[in-house]
């Protein structure tokens, strides 16, 4: 294990929830006014490359005691509320003062999958969800959640106390912290699991993985990397929620189709209700997914944009979107099939009516002649 020490070490646990179809941020801000500072945005000059039409509303929820490694320590709880129905709870915890890298890894291991931290966030979520009240459209907390940890340091020092450039951290040291992996990884595994490393200056550094990230940044006010990582996690959560919803909806859709076909209803009204439900499902899913993807746009290939794009790649956002598109296509095909079947039934009835009219005319004509 490396002999480096960590200056200003801390960690932020993110736990994200889908709580409804949409959140009116203006109304939410009024309801939560005592806790809601102005909407923050990234501070860096290159952040102009990120277009964010509706920045999330942030809330300071105060200090909370939390158990970390058998010791109760203060945690700083805050929240970010996204207009597309996601609430992100953040629990910030300071590391022991100037720990060695080994101590910092132990600190990180105590946070990894920490049940007490999750329970604290869950309780805060229910209180916040109730307080938001009418600001949330179609209120319902989804069973799917997203968790992420960002480890942060102001600087790294060598054994002699001199500040070092962060890229000098070895892959083994990064794996121990970010992957919670004490075993030595193979070179292939290191390349596969730890390829996303970024540096803007010689003093900052960002390393991203699926579950966590390390951010080395001497400016305590600079939270820009965390900002874009939280955004990417919120987008991932929303894609996962709608993917799960469609997974559950498709079998029910087939059952409803079979039930409607067995039902003794008129041909003209047989599929009306089901077609309306399918149309609403496709429209709502398409609208929210488009809104999620347009919540933040990258207009240039600069540092923050690269971090954001890498996060989306790691989280496999494209794969989740393709899965949703495939399921929506199945739903659209079912809608088209049922609509065509309904139209064919109407056509058959019309043809039968025309035939009956013609027969009637013939019969009346024959009767008139007689």
C-alpha cells in the first residue's frame, strides 16, 4: 500500500430516488424556502459548455449523527431536487485528520454499503417527499434507487510531507479505495476497471468508476465534478426506473390484450380503453426520457464535459436508453396491431351492413313488383 497521506479528506454518499413524474421546482422552492439557497451551477470557466435549462434545487438539511466503522461521527446532509422527479440525498462525512492512504482506504471501506447511512437518507427522503406535497406530480417513490460515493481530498503528500501530483497514485491504491478491493488486480483488470482518469491542472485529479469516484481538488468551493457526476447519476436512475416500469408493463399488456379478446364487448369499443392506455404509456415514457436527456447538454469537449461523458459511458446510459427504445417499440407495435385489428373489425361490420342494405333493397324491389 502506498505511503501517501491525504490532506482534507472527506466523502459524500449520494442516494438518489425517483419520487414522481415531475417536480415543480418553483413551487418546491416556496414550500421549502427556509432550507433552499439559490440554484447552484458549475463555477469553472469551461462550465459554459454545459447547458442546464433547469438547475436542480438544493437544500441544506443540517448535521446528522451517523455510525461509521463503529464510531458515531457528524454528517452533513443536503439534497438536490431535479425537475424530472428525482431527489438526491447527499451525506457528507469528514475523514480522520490527515490520514495515511491506508487509513483513508479503511475510512472508505466503512462507508461502502453502510446501512446506517442508507437508513438516514431513507428517513430524510420520506420527510422531504411529504414536505414537497403538491409540487410533485403523480407522487410515488419508486423501488429503484441509485447509490454513489465521491471521495475527495484537497491534496496528497508523500512520506516526507511534500505535495505530490495526484496521477502518481498507483492503480492498486485507487482499486483499494474505489473498488473496495484488497486483492492485487491483474493488469487487464486495472485497465478495464480504472481507465477513466482526468486532470485539468497539475493539482487536481478525477478518477471515475461505476460505484464511486475520487476527486482531488485544492479549491474547497469547487464542486463542479461532483455536480456533473450527480447529474449523470440522476439521469441513470430515471432510465432505470422507466426500464423497470416497461419490464413490468409488457407482461400486463399481453394479459390485458387476451382478457379484452375474451370479453363480450362490441367490436367498435373492444380496444378503445386499452389503446388509450398504451398511447398514454408511450407518450409519457418518451416525454420524460427526452426531458431527462435534455436536462443537461454538452456543447464542447472540455474538462467537465469529458468527465460527464465518461460518467454516462461508465453508467451505460446508452444501453439503458436502447433497452427502453426496444420496449417502447414493442408497445407501439402492439398498439398498431390492435388498432389495425379494430379497424379491420369495423370494416367487416361496414361491409356486412352494406351487404344487408343491398339485400334489403333487392327484397323491397321484389316485393314492390309482386
